[in-house]
């Protein structure tokens, strides 16, 4: 099965937008998906295990060891699933979120 994900943007909801302190887990964010040719959307996968937290912490790249030091459970199958859905990139021991993550600072001007 071939999965084509055009993009998934994560945006903080109004409650967190007012405080400008986004939660460190994308499962607590509003998820907007533009997956024109996809068989399914990635929302369910983001909610599995610690995937939401992993994707948040990997926004600028982070090593697997650093994720574990921060208390995030990480498995090879989890990383492979996120890579298959084009939500994560891996180079050696470093993983980087491959989807747009727009926090309160980026979303506030767009909401005006």
C-alpha cells in the first residue's frame, strides 16, 4: 500500500494560544490534515504511544538518547511508522519532525 501525505499542520487551540505556552504533546493540539491522496489520515498514529510528544520534541531535530532522557518512550517500530506516514525523518540517531508545527506565535497573526 502506498501512502501519500501532502501535509499535516499542527496548531495550538484557542485555550493555549492565549497563554502562548504550547503543550509538549501534539495530541493536545488542533490537527489539520491536507492529505488529498491518502488512504487514511495520521491523526490516530499521532495519538498512539508517545508519538505526539516525540513529534513535538523533534521539531528541530533530537537524538533518540535525548528523547529517552526527557522521558519519552521510543521504539524502532514507532519511528518506522512515523517515517512511513512522512511525519518524521531519521538521519543516524537524530530524528526530526517532517510536518509543519505552528505554535501560538505563528498562529496568532493568522487568526486576526
